[in-house]
C-alpha cells in the first residue's frame, strides 16, 4: 500500500517541511559527531606536538659535541608510569639516541630515518609491555643542542577520556536537536495555517454563493499575491454569471407580463360566447395558461429579489385568506376546502404574502388531484406548521424529492400544470429557513406540511402579538 501526498496544500507544505527538518537534523547530528571525533584527534595531535617541544626544551649540549636529556622528576615519573601509556625517543642531529622511554622504543627508533620538516604520523606496535598499539608522530624540533628528531606516541585508548567527553557532549546536544526541529516544525505549521486562513475564508465564501445571491464576490484582502489572480478570475466569472441570471429573470418576467394582457382579453371574450363543450375546453386551457403565467411571475420575483422575512406573521391569517379566496373555485371543481385553525395565534418570522402564496399553491395542487366530491383540509398547528391534506392517489415514494424540482412532472401525473407550483413552495420555505415535506395522509392521499420556526412563545388565546 502506497501513501501519496496529502491533498491539502497545508498538509503538503507541512510534510515537506517535516522531511526537510528530519534531513537537517540527521545531517546536523552527523556533522557534530564527525567534528567531535575530528576535534578529539586534533587535540591529541596538538598535545603530542606540544609534548615534543617540552622534551626538546630539556635537551642541552653535553660539552663533548653531543646532547643530553635532563628531565625534571615530575616528567620522569609521568613517563615512567606505564598507566599513562606515553612514550618518547629523541635523537640528535648525528643520529645518536639522546633519551627514550621505554628503552625498547629507543632501540626501535634507532632503525628509523631522521624526521623531516613536517610531522610524520605513526602507528606501530610491539613496544613496551604487552605489545600494545601506539599512535604518535615524529617531527624535527630545535633545541639548545641543535635540531632534534623527536618521536612521541601514546598507547591506543589513552585518549578514551577525551573521546568519551566529546561523545557525551555530542549526544547531549543530539537529543535536543530533534526537539528543536519539532518545535520549529510546529511553529512552521502554525505559520502555514495562519497564512492559509484567508484562503479558507475565501473557500467558505465561495461555498455560500448560489443562484439566490449571485451578487456576492470573493474577498481578496489578506490573500497571497499568487492566489489573487485566481480569485479575481472567479469574481469576473461570477459577474458574467450574474448578468446571465439577470437576463434570464428579466426575460421570464417580461414574457409573463406580456402574456397576461392577451390572456385576460381571451378570457373575457370566451365568457361572452355561448356555452358548449369546445368552449369549456378552451376556458380550461386558458385558465391553465393564466395559472402558468402567475407562477412564472412568482418564480421571477423569488429569483430577482431577496424575500423580506423579518415580519411577525400569525399562520392562521394566511391560511384563512387562502381558504376564503379559493373556496368558490374549489366548489366549482366539485371539491370542498376545510380549515382547522389553531386555538391561539401561531407566530413565526416571515412574509405573510409569500406564506399565503405557498399555501395557495398547495391547496390548488390538492384540489386538482383530489377526487370529485372530496374535501381538502388546511390545518394550522400550534408548533408552527401548516398542513394541506387531500384524498387523492398520493405521491409515490421515489417521486417525493423530485416533485420540488422546477418543471418536473411524473409520468403518471395528469397534465394540470407546468411543474412550477411545488418548486415555488420549496423556494418560499427555503427563504423562511423552513422546509416543505410530503407524506401519506391518514385515510389515503397526500399530506403536504410547511414547517416554520416559531418566532416566540404565543400569547394566550384571543390576544395578538
């Protein structure tokens, strides 16, 4: 299983920074370790060089053209102590041995060539007790008795204390470095989140833009300069979209307005003609056209202007108004409309005219689908609901979501409308922060429910808030 790069920009930047910090920490620890060992070796070489100078300081002429070594007692004891692991040998310019500790090392040095102008590093064994390994250097040092060839060496492991000290220092520092890197990474991630915060705000603003608020634009304040051109391009695209929506809404409103007058004239003309089968059919067609025009105007108004839903509305009132206005029409269709109002005012925040329009569409839809001789019931509930119940065929379960889409009509639906009434209801409820639902009526048929959020606790019966 392969692990890919995170999809978020923040995750990618954090992951790459983490990889960079880990690589930097490993490289830094390695560099410190290398420098520690190199420093230990340099200190050892420096100490041996200084020791050669010290030894040469105690070499003096012996009066017979040779040289002699007169070490103070402290140095004699130090070099004579086998635990120190330090050895040396000195030869004069003529190759004669001036001094050596241990003497066996002097015999070995007698076989070597004189030292040169530059220090020569040595590694040898078989000298002293146990034949230990030695590391040292040979160099030419000036003295009171002339130039000397001095070899100084130290048993392997004699620098263990220095190495141990430096190793401890490196490891003490090494464990701090990852902590520092983690702290730096945390600061970097925080900086990344802070930098990307304006982009997250822009994303939230973009997610809230829809057909109802195409005038909104994405903010550019605080955005990185690399992102500003993209946001600007999106804003320009939104402007073009808004213009397209405006033209579409204007066209719908103009078409509906233009159709109202000729339809009114046709309606009046039909009323003056003698009654007949064809005439009734024409009147029904014109009535449906009038309803379609009114629905188109409602759609245009909902799309073009933000609905003011700040007023306090008693749901009993729009329900009563709709029932009173549609009752004669329903009777003419051989149906009845009943009203079950709440005993007390049911107050919600909204627009009374829009709520009445939503109830009217539901009632008209119910009357059309109810069987002849049946009753459509409009009920206002105390919890902020208005329900419209009919005794028709109901709505099939698969169609209960699609009936609220514009111009959608089921295959089994009779041709009574253009599929705009229920979408208008859904838009009105959306503007009110509520919803419209459909279910099965208790005694067959469908029950449509408008669910509002109550404005506040209703006053006692008989009062108005």
